[in-house]
């Protein structure tokens, strides 16, 4: 892979592919973490005196056509202020059709153009590829969150891609975890099928695995034969779970699973050792939290993916809130997954953690050694 420092940027037209796929409510950015994380790359490019800088991102899934709901203008409004405050530069905004050689510009949602996600299927609309052919000399990819996708702006421009600072950091930390391992994996979420490749990679190089969240319900049902009421489970997961236990046994790794719960039943939420037939697990119980705290103990190298409860609701957020507090005091905690990152941002500070990935699914794919077209493109 080639870094920004290896690119001959001076007097060139530079396109920076970002991942600004952030949550927006009533036209306002709910969380600007991804946007702030991109500033280092933008500053490095500005300092190399390019002729022009064009910043592009996608937002949501507008399916290859203009949709006002998914305009990047709210993102632009935040980015414009950040760039002005930190770099003293004036950022413009336009669609690729209206681009007029602005020196520093953010263009409209790349997924408004059908080529972005369907380039290999031969779209009749060539406006995006024409834009790159006419206006872009240098491509910098700093969109870690799309490296597991097959997007035109990352994989098919025909330009030699250079790696931005954020992507470089994400890939480096991911490779370190795969090579060096971690002492503890805290795993939640819903689908064990989405986590199996991560566990196959990391279990041989870890000491303990702690299963929380909805994921724990599948372990309780299939491995421990515990009645879990109306709690969500993953169908046909029994064989995968037993495979995980076999792998852990082969490497002397201990698996801990939630053993007391906060339950929602008949409109009430309460702690329980047993799950009622009409109950649904919504959070870990206090005994599980204490055990989790004990297991974390003197451990410093930790990978966390998946909140222990439905943290968006106050009545089922205690486990998540306490876990964020416990982990924020550790030296080397890496957080992966969009929901887990949101949990950290709600109850703690990003800077209190060694690394909170901006990639969500991309980071999990990286740890699981899954095929990542964007990474393959960067390696060419």
C-alpha cells in the first residue's frame, strides 16, 4: 500500500474518498466522530499544496439516484466549520455536474450516481467515471467503512490509490490484533454466524471470551439448555456454538456467558436469575456485571464488539453504561462495530479508549480475514 507521503500531490487535483455515513436527524448530525477523524488526512493533503482538493463520501442507500433525504449537505455544514476553524480554509459544496474547478470542495453523495455501487454491471450513466477521468489526478482512500464493499470510487477509478491516515491506522490496529492476539474478547450482538470467523482468528491467541447481549441467549439455549422465554435467538446456531466451545477447549480458552439478567415482561423491567416464559432478556444482571469486572481485572489487551444490553433505552442501559466505565480505565481496549462505538460515545469518551473503529462491519471483516475488495484495490 502507498501512503499520502508517497504521493506527488503538489499542483495536482486530489480526490479524497471519505466515509461520512453518519446518523442525521432533522437535518442535524447526531455524532461527528467520523468527520473529525478525517481531518488529519485533509490537513496533510492541504500542506502538500495541491491544485485542488475534492472530498467525496456516500450517505445511506439512495440506490443510484438523487434523493434529498440523503444529501451530504448536513455533513458539509459540519465539515466546513471544522476546516475553517482548524485550517483556515473555505470549503465549497456542489454536485459533480456543477463542479467548476473549485480549489477545495465537497461533492454530493457518491451513491446518487449508479456507477458507485454498480460499476461492474455496466451502467448507462457514466457521469461519475467521466468526472474522475476529467478532474482527478490523485486518489486518496480514507473511507475505512467501505473497504469491504466494491465501490467504484475505491476499486475501479483506474488511478493508483493512496492510503489516508485513518485507513492506515485502522488496518494497522486490525493486523496487530490478528498477529498478537488479545487477552479478552467481549462479544455481544445478535448473530453468531457474523462472529464465527473473528473467533476462529482470535481464540487461538486469547485467554478468555465473555458472551453478552442477545448473543448470550443463543449460547444459553443451545449449549446450556436454559429456557430463555421470548428472548431473541439465532436459529440453527447450535453446531456453530459447539464448534466455538471445541476451539476454545483446544486452546485452553475459557468462555463466560451471561448468567443473570434484566428482563422485560408484561410491561415491567426487572432483574432475575431465571427468565419467565413471557420474558425477554434486555440487559445483563448485576452478578454477571461483577463477574465481567473481575474477568477484565488486570487484563489490558481487550477487543469488545457488541453491547451487553439494549443501551438505547434507559431501563436496559445499566450494563452497557457500567461496561464503558470499566473499560475506559484500561490501557489497550479496541472497540469494533457500529453499535458498540455508539454505546461508547453515549456513555463515555472516545479518547479514553485505545481505538474505536470508524468502520463497523469493515473492522469485523478485517479481523475475520474476510474478502475485502477495497483492501485488495489498495494493495494493487
